């Protein structure tokens, strides 16, 4: 909220403290100054000057030549305004001044032969008003030479202060002044109120009935008769505009003034428009409608608290008044409401109506229930001052259950226990007393009990007092310890597995992406059963991702658009799926699983002086997935399956399974899917469930010794039907061999016309060895021949030869 | 003793001839001439049988020396000639680009988090994680946000329904951790969080936080300051200035925000620090006794501190990234810069 420094100084003595220090201290004691606006900036070199003499310009009819005095100096100045006269005090811009409206700089000039050493300004030139009829004539009591910003009271500094939700008391000038009084240990003054009341009593004209005392614990009302509605005086208008409010009329302006002075929202009703001259505080009925001051019709529920007259609602309590009872130019008699509402009730109403006002903002944070009569009196006094009229004797104050100030006991040793630093006993007391607390116990050695004023609803416990002491005393006084203790015992790192996977993916050439977990329901439904948001930002972000695939495809699409066509991307992130059809009532109704996506698209090799271009294909993906698993020692533990389940997101897919459970799936992404993301090149990707992957027991590593005996290699090639898979051949070779066969490598594969249709050639390299001895040629031959024989017979192969 | 003379001459002639050798081929010819079975050196060994008995040891020694010396000089030259494959090495164009293996990289947010994790691990912190789809209880209620309290407005929330939501901060992991173990607890808790705020250059619907928590007997605000100052100096540089400002979080009391001097302008005020000279880097405070009560810790026995920082913001400041949305667009031209 905006706080005017000049206004503030009416309540706390800040004499001798620089503005910069005030701003700094406010910030470091918890009222963060976010912005500083110097009102008078731009008035440099503009001063009050006295017009000593005015002569007609010798060469121009409409110009005059004046001699102006700033006290110690005199200047010759040419002026074109018709109203300039000797004996006036004027706003004089000296050479070097920058005119606020227009921003031009005053320089020495010659106007039709006469030298002009400055300029006498109009209100428009000064940016004060639109008036450009003539020059601005200033009060004759001003001392020539006085800087204009001072003379006009424009020397204010307005602070934008961020008030945290726990500090409703600081949402006013008096509240901020109280903090400053405590920070600088200065006196503060609350304006005294003296009322002249007329002989009639309020009860003769009005009554108040509170039906819901839970949500309206206090309702205070006062009456003023025969006021004149008019424009507010300039001091009041200036105050309101300084904090960004628009002056309306004297009555509304007074209530706004009190709001910013004291933080108590007030509401003025036109008494003559209140049916039965009665105020009833009650709940609305469901579906009831009401037109607020902003001319909008609002639909209410039985949870909303209303201010009504004997017939109809006239205001939404604590939020906004109604058109039907507002103060108009014709209003004579005013009923002023100064109430305390239950914060949570006001908040519910403001939330459900999506209507936040200055009043609701304060009520929902908690106003002071015990300030309502003072606020009403202060408003009455000002209304009578500014609008005449008679204040009726007496106050209607419905307050069935007084809200008493809390008492809190502070154990002095707790200050050190929490802060690690002791605060002097006297400073503790000064701080708390300056903040408005009272001592209600004898001053003990160990502890003291304080009464907390009701304007500080945030101070409930000892810890809250310790915070007040710490912040006013200054957090900077608490030392930063230079040693910390280390807790012995095991350390956990739940992120270490995923960090390792990231390193491996990097080593394999993948770049990490992080995509938005929120996507449209239509997209999320392609890959699972999405959890949807009640209040999404937009339909594009209405559901949580059910797979990492769509996010990765968005990344592909984005990169293709910017000309990056060769992609190796990975992402690690949570995916979410609903597990039940109904509403989520428990954590078991949905799954949240960390996943990992590996994706390749574009070219595996680009044209270089040493290489030819080659697109990524499924074997790149398979190889990368296997290398990846090898690095986490799971390559021999998992099983491969191909097109195990039809999946419409893939043209073809393969899975990695562990004990028949799928831990990862991937393949060539289907054209249909790619079209949705506007992708025109092949995309291969693979997605792991990292919970399942992390749970697979990794075989314990042991050193196996180094092979001391030679390996024997035998190659063979077959012509086979194309429908015979490589895996079948390799499987059969192993099956028909002894334990001497340790490895089979498919090293060549081709199809050609010579082989005939539906035929292809596959060549394998077989590796034999024994850890304990050198193999004899004959035993390898026996093994090898058995394997070749089996392939020929069982797979209907033609043996092409050996080497 | 002609043979000794011959040995000397052979050595001399080999020396002269080998100096003229320029390529492998003539070296091979030289080998055949001197070192082959029928070569000069072998022939001299054959002549040894004609040497008298008493001269044999001397001649034998000289012959062995000759053979070794010839072999050694031959080997040295052979290695030298082969090292440029017999080619003129000025023809190797070293300016050609090498065959490169492209490595990937971690996202800049991951890299930043890694740095933070390394520092806190060194300070004795464990690392825990928690779910992003949370209950209102863990995200708000257990952290001392009463229902219908304006403190909830500080964090615009995506709701799934009235009891489930996307966590707005990583603080719920504190609650999960404390309910699962007894003090001492010292851990950081990184992860994604979500805010229902209009997307702009400065704000995105999700971002990453690191939460920190330390609970034990005798944990103080002074220790919180010491730990965070140590972190900030390791992360941002040892000469930085800092300040702690009071703030408000429902789950800490007293609460603070930590500012460091702006590293772009060194405190003079610039666009990055919006003229203040200070950059806010994290929020922190002493764990509120109400949170302890909720998780079953005795606030009279234990004290603790907690802190939280946004990783996007830290990386924005450190790397001068102009727009938070760039983190999530996954443009390779951005990713490859880090």
C-alpha cells in the first residue's frame, strides 16, 4: 500500500532522520519498501519569486517585461501572460530548470530584443492542473526564494510498502508510524477527538439489530444531520491523491481518509434512504441478488453477510455498499457504520464474488474490534468540520461479547534459545511497549507477561513476541555463526539414481529438456488417464501429463520450427495417471511416477569430410537404450519383446521387461501422433518407469579374473527367409551349443536379387573360450558344426560358408 | 688379427650407409645386407670358427658388440621412419576438424540444482523428495495455513478438487519427512512446484524450488544465518554482502528473506535489482511451533530452521536469462549454451 511520508509525520516524530534511513529501516524491520516516489522531483530550480515591476515590452503588444526578485537576486524576464502584475508572488523557473510539463529546459533567451533570464510558469506548465489562462499566482505570504515544491507542499515522498498478510495493523499510516516509533524509539501521537454533539440522541433516529453476532461481533453506528455534501478542502484531497485515491466528496473522502489513517473501514449510508431508519445485519438468502456501488448485480448465498434496512439489503458487509443507499449530492443525514466483521466470513464472500476492495482486504486480515468507536468519532468530527451539520449525541454500539486483549508470557531465556543471541532486557521492554503492548505482570527475573493490543491479531504466542523483538532490534544484530555441527550417521540422497541416469544420458549424447507438466486434456488422454485441474490457467493446461511423450514431441516441434532438426533429447520427470474413475479422494486414487524419456530424431550422422549422412533409425534407439542399461548393469537382466502390445502411439514398438513386467517401452512414433504436433520427420523414443527400474536388483559386482586362455572365433553365413528374425537364429545357435560358446555377434546382413525374393543373408561371428584351459580345435569344430547344422535344418537355411 | 680389423671396418661402413637411408625400402635393403642370415654380420660370425682359441673370447665379444650396435641403430631408424608411415609428415593436414563425439548436457536448471546440492551435501544435508500432486493437508494445513486465511493468497493454487492440489512449494516435503522420522533431521528437498499465475517473462505456471530443513536441540536463528551465508558465499562468491529482512511465512516464526548485493551493479542499483542494489535470493525462518505440534515434535525440546529458494530465479540472476519461459521451451539453441 501507498504511504505518504508527510502524512506519516503527523503521528510520529521523525525529525532529523533522513528519508533514505527511514526507507531502509522500514525494509529491514519487515515493512518492505518496494518503490519510492518523490513527488516534488522535477521542480528543481523553480522557486517563489516576487514581481517587483512590470513594463510593456517595447516591441511586442502581448508581452511584458518583468523584474522578479527571489530575495537575494533579481531577474529580468519576458512574460506573455495577461494576468501578470507587480506585487504578485509567482512560480519562477530559473535558468537550468526543466519544465515539468513538456520537459524543456530553461535557457537564457532574447525575445524580440529583450533578454529573458527565466520563465514565469502557469499551472499547466508545472503539471499541477490544466489551467493555462495565465500564470499561477501564489499566496502572498510565501517567502520569495522558497523552492516551489516546498511552497506547494509537493515535497512529499510516497512509499509503496509491501505488507505481509500477518500485519493488518500496518495497513494504515498510524500502523506504519507505530513501527517507526519502535524502530527509532520515538514518541507517537494519536489524534485527539473532541466532538460537539447536539441535544438530540441517536436512538431517536436509528436503530441497529445484529442477527449474526458470530460474523459481526461489533457494529458501531453514529449519526450526523444536515451536512452539506461538497468538495473536500485541498489538504484532504492532497492526502488522498498522494496515496492514489480519487477524491469524491467530503463525506466519502473522510471515510477513505480514516481508512488510510487508522485502517478501519467505514461506510456512510444516506439515512433517509434506509427503510425504517434501521440497520439489520443478517445473512443473505441463497440466490438473493444485490446491486453494488459499481453498478454490478451480485448473486449471493446464505453464507454472505449483508447489511440491510428493515426491508432490503443495502450493503454486502465489509465488502461493498449498494447503489440504493449511497451518499449523493442531495444527502442530508448520514448513518456512519464502523464495524468489526469476522475475517474468515468476509474472505469467503470476497472470494466467492471475486470482489476485493480496500475494506474487504483489511477485514479479512483482521481489523481492531476495539477501535470502532474511536474511528466513528474521528469521522464525525471531520464530517462536521468539512460539511457542517449536527452530530447526534450517543453511539449505537452492538458488542455483545467484548473481545479482550490477549496476554502472552515471555520467558527471557527463550529469546536466546531461538535466536542464538540475547537481547538486552531493557530493549526487549522498550520494543514491546513501543509496539503498543502493556506489561501486566511484575517484572520477574525469568519471565514477564504482556497484554497484546487487539490491533495485533498476529501476536498470539511467545514465539510471536520473540519475532517482534528480533525484527525491531534488527536481524543484522544476530550473528551468523561461523561453525556448524555435523550430524553423524547415514545420509540419504533420494535423487542420486536419477542424477546417475542424467550423466549416462549426457555421455550418450542426449540433451536434457524440462517440459511443462500441464497440457490439454485431449493430449494427455492420448497416453493415459489424466488428472484434471479444477481451475486451469487455460484449456491448453487443463490436465497433468500421463506420459513424457507429448512434452518431448512439443520440444521436437519447437526445434524443427527454429531449424534444429537433429535431436537427441531426454527428460526425467513425474507423470500422473488416475487409477479410479471417480473423484480423487486419496493418494491411492492416482499414480505419480518418475519417468525417463529418451528421444532421437533427424540425422544420426551428418555430412562431414569423414562421414556420410545417415538418419536415425530404430537400431540407433535400441542400441542407445541398451548402452544406457549396460551402464546401470541391467542389460543382461531385462528381456526384450517386440510389438508385445498394439500401441496406437507407435508404428512399431518394443519393450523391456523384468519378470514379465514392462519397465520401458518405445519405438517409432506413429504418423497420426506426429501430425498432432506438426512434426514431419521420424521420431524414435523410449520411456522408462524409473520406480520399476530403480527397484530391479542389480547383480552384485565381483572381480572375475582376467581370461588367461585364447578365444577361438568362427564365422558363418546363412541365407534365410526374411521372416526369420535375427533373434531366432542367435537363440537357436546358443541353444544348440555347449557352454563353450560365449558370444554371438551378427556382423552382416543383406538382401539382393541373387538371393531371391523374401530371402536375406545373415553372417554371425561366434566366440568360444574356456576360463580354465586352451580349447582344442576339434572340440570347437564339433560345437560349431552342431550349431550350423541346427540353423540349416530347423530354420530352413542355406549355408553360405564359413571362415 | 684381420678379423678385428674387418669388424671395425664393417661398423664404419654401416655407419656411413645408414646415414644415407631415407625410407623404409632402402633400410630393408640395408638390413638384408648386414643382418640377414647371409648378411655381413652373420658371415663374420661364421668366420669365428677359424679364429684361434686364445683370441676367440676377444673376437667373440667384439662381434657381439657389432651385432648389437648395428641392430640398435637399425631399430631406431626403423621406428623413426615408420612413425610417419614413411610419408612426408608435412602432408598431414592437422587443421582438419577432428572426428567429434557429441556429448549432451544437463538442463541449466539441473546444473544449478546440482551446484546447490553439492554445497548442502558438504554441509551435512541429506536429499529427500516428495510428490507434486499433494493434499491440502500437507501443502497448507500442516504448515499452519488455516483454511480461509489470506496467507493462502500468497500462493495461487491449481486445485484438483477441494482436498487435492498441485503443490505450491516444496515445504510439504518437510512435513512428510518430519512425520517419518525423529530429530535430528537435516535435509534439502528439491522439486517442481506450481503456481496458478498468468504466464509472462517473469512468471511461469511451474518452477523448481529447493527446501531446506534442520531440526535438533539447540538449532538457532544464528546458525540459520551462518549456514545460509556459507551457502551464498560458496555459490555466489566469497566477497558478497548480505542482509536478512523480516518477512512472513505461516510455517516459520521468526521469518526472513535473504538479500545479497546485486552482482551486476555491486549495490549501486540497476535494472536487475530494480534500483535497490539488493537481490532477494531466498526465504527462511525458524520452524513454527505449530508445525512441530502437527508432526509430533515437542517444541520445548526441539528447535529448527527451514529455508526455500527458487532455482529458476537463481539461474536467471546468475546467467542473465531474460525470460523464464525459455527454460521450458527446450530450444536446442538455448540448451546447448550451458
